[in-house]
């Protein structure tokens, strides 16, 4: 794909993904529950905050949105429907998607209000909670596909999706994906108790960009999950891009539905969950995948 066509396709996918994420948020939201960061709300006018940094605060949503858009470059939506097939595609996604964390940290620090700075600390703590188990969920897939390329990972699942061989890794990815996209029950950085965190200090175009970026994160996490565990665009009869959309929005609905069944967790509870349950499960999944490889179970080797 040409550079301009790729950019337009990425922006279109991001816009449609964000809009449909809002629809799903609305469907799964329950009155009285904690609203998510991409929950439908009135944007209002720009807010003038005393002592805020004139550069860091507006830079936050731009950095976050850029991270989501750049990560979508390596998502294969069908044969030839990919911005760029990088040999280090998975590693690229891991690095670039966390521009969202950087953007939130910049905005929280730049706002210079107690609530926003507290939200900034919670965001970093949440990153610490999910980054290791999420990495282990990636490792199992990489071991079985023997590649970091998202296209190669999809091709390795032509015969059997990795979710069949790695159900533990799939569950691990769903849980850490909810943490990474700041969805229930992992809403501490945007809790009402701290005034909505960074979003509580934003209005106008800044608030709109934040909601697009944070809605895009969930769409991206689900799309990557479809690539890693559900064969991406692989499927019978229907075109590949249709299967990719079905799998992506199916995962989004599953994540939002499951997340709303659990009460919101504190930052301390998230860290305990990570170190006591998620990381051991991730190590077990890697061990099982290693055993499958030794036994010759999985995609055929060249």
C-alpha cells in the first residue's frame, strides 16, 4: 500500500473503531457503575487550569493518539491489507502502544493538580501490573509461530488457532488487555474519587482527542488479540477483512462484558493479582508451549 493510502486507511480504521467502541461501552454500561475513559459524555468547552504546563498538557492526547495510530500499521486486516509487515511487528506493537501511557503521564504531570498527578502515579502502577504478564502472553505465541511478524503469526494459524493450544495465554491476554485499555474493573486512573483523573481536567478538543485515543486502544488490543490467538483474517467463505472485524468486535464485547461482572479493583489489588496469579499463569503457559514444541504439536516447522 502507498504511504498516503496507508495513512488514510489507518485513520479510517481508528475512527470507525473508536465510534463502535463507544457503542459497545454504551451497551455494557450500567447505571451507577464507574464510567470508563471512553464513555459517552459531553465534551464541553476548553478548561483553563491555573499553573498547568502549556506544552505538556496539550501534548498528552496527541502522543497517545499517535501511538495508537502507529501501532495499527502492523495489524493485518486481510491479504495485502496491512500498512507494513515488519519482521519485529509484535515487538513494535509492545513499544508503540505504550505511547498512550506516556501521553497520560505527560498530561497528568502537565495539569499540575493533585487529582491529575495522583492519576499519573496510578497509571504508572497499572503499567507495572500488566506489562510482565502481557509480555508472557506474547511470548507463548512468538514461540509457537517462531516469528515476531504479525503476518507470519497469522499464517502459522492456517490449520489451528493458537487459542486452542494456549487457552491460558488467551485468558491472560484478555485480562491484561483490560488493564492496558483502562476498562472495568481496572478504572483506578480515571476514578470518580480523583475527579476522573487526567480526563477530569480536560475539555473541548483535548477531551475529544483523549476519548478517541482511549477508545482506539481497546479496538487495537482486540485486533492484536484476534491476530495472536484467533487466526486474524483467516476464515471460511467470507473475505478476510470481514472475519477480522467479526473477531475484533467479538473480543471487544467479550472483554467489556466480562469486565463489568467484577467490582473495580484498587491499584494494590491489581499489583497483587499480577504478581500472585497472572505472572505464574504466564510462566506456566510458556512452559506448556515449550512442551508442545518438543512434542511436535502446533504449526509445522520449515
